[in-house]
């Protein structure tokens, strides 16, 4: 039986001495492409950064980074929790440590090694870190409909940048989309290598097709009651005046807001847009500017839809793409927590 070609691995992995036959090089190249497609570009960058930082720490401690040694990983997590890995001695949060552990497990797996996360040197240390440093998750503030309307008024309708930002805010809010989902959209299917979804404008609304971690999903966005706040009208206006008919949906605007480039926006631009519009619109004006900058982000659009849509919970859950109603409830900032009163229902 002919030996299968080796799977592509990171360049600093242990060398693979098997040779791919010349007639299988095309399959090997395609396999590398599938490996890249298995995770998003953002995930790959984060995993590469986490691996690099782990290597740096190991070099300073005169330890091997290439051995999936649970004891070394336990020491590294302890260093992260104590702040010993950063110049400012700032401890890493529990969620950051868990993410880095996942990244390291992935990197070891690509090198043909198995990191046993149930080993006592890892599991016990991680349990202790959670008990000692774990805190309730800090939720971003939701932007509500009245906030969105005020934020739209801060945007210049006379420039392409203002029209683009208007479409992004309304699409993100009405679709309950993540910031990464907003900027990954194309005008149509399979129009760019880095696109992860597209839009289809219909008579009664817009259908957004997204490539999520668990597969493809569709988000239905109906037309608004007013053209001024309708996400479909905003997107149609942006596409028409920016003369975009193919490729990335939201792009960089240059020349003081009057020229559209070919390049896709990064997801951080959505967060910057939300923070900037919140400050300029005076949302939560009782807070300081620094406090508002911390409380609002791109996620505020997603939380805003979940908190504002007065429909059955299952419809909100479907729109956000949540597997459980419990996850959806975490996004609902102003729901009536005691609408179902089991105390009274039990007869007390």
C-alpha cells in the first residue's frame, strides 16, 4: 500500500523525514489549504502568538518548548497567573490562561504530540487558578434602539465613510452579528478567499449567509419601518454610491472619506466605530469617557438586539445562532428575570 502524504505542520515542528512522491505534491498542497481552512485567520494568528510567547518563556527558563510536558505547562500557567511572564507584572485572566492552554494543545497536536490536559500538573493547577482568580464575566453594555438612532445622527451622510459606518451599525444591530462576521461578508458567494459569508437583498428584507464554527447559518434581516433606520436601505445606499458589486462588502475608505479601496476592513474597526459613535452621541453620558470606552464595544450591537427585540426568545436565539436559550439570556441586559416566578408557582 502506498504511504499517504504527511499532513502539513508548523515549520518549527519536528522534521518529517517521509518524502511525498512527486505525483502527490498537488494533494499535499491541497491538504495544506484544508488545514488553513480548518480555523479562521484570527484564530491562527492568536495560536501562533501564544506559541511564540510560550517558546520565549521556555528559553528564558532553559526549558524545552517542544516537549508536551504537563509539569512545564503547569509552571507556565502559574507564571501567567502571577504575572511573571510580562514586563509590567500584570497577571493574565483565567479566560486568557484557558485560551493559551487550548492554543498550546493545538500546536502540540500539529507536531504529533498529545498534551494531556487531565494530567494533575495541569488540571489541578488550573482548578486552583480558577478558584483563586476566577471572576464573573464582564459583559459589555448593550446599545439600545434609541442609542443606535442617536449614534446614526453622528455620522456624516455626505461621505462614503459615513454611509459605510451607517450600514455597518444597522446591519450589526439588526442581524445580531459579531464584529468578525460583519467585516467577513462579501457581496455574493465565493467572491474572495477570506470571505466567510455574503448578503442577498430581497423585496422584504435581506438574507445573510454566514460560515460559523459549527457550519453555515442564515440570518434574516427584515426591512425597517423607516428608511432612516432600515439596515437594508443603508446597505443598498452604501453599495450603490461606493460602486461595489463584487468582493468584500465593507472596505477601507480613503481621501477624507470620498474614495473606496479594495481592501476589507478589520474587525477592530467595528469596535472603534461603536466606541466613537457612543461617545459622540452622548450615550450613558453620566459615565466618564474612559468608563464608556470600556463598557461599549462591537459586541454591544449583538447584545443590543437580544435586549431590545420584543419577540419570543427562540427567535432571538435563532438570530444570534446560539445552541441554547441559556446563552441567549446572557445577552439580554434588560429582560424580566422574574417573569416566571417558581416561588409563587410552588404555592409560597
